[in-house]
C-alpha cells in the first residue's frame, strides 16, 4: 500500500515538480523538489490532521456524553411528569429539550387515552391513530436510549484501566501510521526523482507496434482526467478547511469531526449538502448553546449560509480557476 500510494502521489505532484524545477532548467533539481514536497506535506497536512484528530476525538466524546445524558433525562421526566426534580433537570437543558419532553408527555397521554378506549372506558372523543403510531416510535426510542445511554456515556469518557488501554491502542495506531507515512515518503522520493524511469517501465509493457498511438491516447486522457482529479482533490482540501473553520465559528458541536467529513464529501459535487441537516440537528440538540446562538433563525440560517457560500465559491471561483 505505501508503494502504490507513493506512486500515485508522485503522479499527482508531477506538475508541481515541473514548476519547481522549471522542467529541469531551474536551480532546484528533482531531489530537492521531492524533499520540499515531503516537508510541506508533513507541516501543512500531517501535523494539522494529527492535532485535529486528537481534539476531534475529545469533542466527539463530549458531544456523545451530553446527548446521551440529555436524552436519558428527557425520557425519565416524560415517564414521571409529576416529578419536580426530574422536570427541573430537563429545564436546565434548555427550551428545546423542554419542548421535546412536553411533546413526548402529550403523546404518551394520548396513547394511554386510546388504550383506555380500547378497554371499554368512557372517553370524550375518538382515539387518534396517529398518536398511537407516534407513541410506538417514542416508546421504542425510549427503550433503546434507556438500555444504551449508560454504555454511550461509558464509551465517551473512559477511566482507569479502560483509559489506559485506549491510550495504548491510540499509541499503537499512531506508530503504524507514522511508519506507513515514512515508507510512503521513502518510496515517493525515489519515484519522484526517477519519474522518467517509472514512465519508461510502463511504456515497456506496451507492444512496440501499438506504442505510438497508445502513448498519444494516454497523453490526451491524462490531460483531461488528471486535471480533473488533481483539481477536485485540491478543492476538496480547501472545502475541508472551510467547513471545519465555518462550523467552529457558528457553533456546530464536534466541528473537528463533522467539518472534515462534510469537506471530504465535496470530492463529489453537491454531496456535501448532507451536512446541512446534520449540522442543524446537532446545533438544535446541543444543550450548552445559549443566547442568540440558540435562536431558531441562527440554528437554521447559519449552516445554510456556510454551505451556500461554499457552493458559490466552488461553482464560480474554485472550479473555474483550479479544476
């Protein structure tokens, strides 16, 4: 895998190497260009990604714990609506969770009324079938959260031996990643500095009679397809930074996780739109949001603005100028 990845990177960075070396006529040779690219990728990509993943795991764990505890509090209060202590706990979570609790309580009351009607009790009005269906969904969700909220919280924040083995696992994964990155950089250096010999090797696999038209066709394909791939990957990298910074500014929980994931989807045009409902839902459920950032117009408008501006830049600036 490191060897194949290194060859792919050498292919993708070949235009950059030609610019740096001025097609072999500049003061910097291919070895210097290869070393410069390796150092640049290390400083610009690997170090920020490593830090982002570390803090992203912390953010994600905190969000999972908050959502699990909030959902548990709402369900416990809805099952005992007259319990003042449980109701006060929900009140501390914010108006959105209070409204959710009230909605669940109403659905449960309607469902109980329907059950009473089915058992022959006197009621003032006929049963609402939709309420029964909603109640079944809410009841199933309640059972799932009650069974899994504790596990989610435990997985989100580990202590003692669990935290130690998690740290060992992370260190082991980090060591494998570092070694794989070293091998990739090692192979990249030799593929990059000997790119002519690499091409000669592949040309040697083409039958001599067909070599001329095949190479000409490959050059034409490379001019179109490679430009698209390089351009799309560069735009994807810019979008990852855009969404990560934008989500952090507007207050999306776990922005260091959600932002890069949505940015990666930009490699497929318009696929990043899935980030709109996800970011809105996370902002709406975040119990720590207060003030004007908790208003409905901000929760709906801010993610739409981030995605809208990104799409405008992609369509009218980045795609024409880069891709």
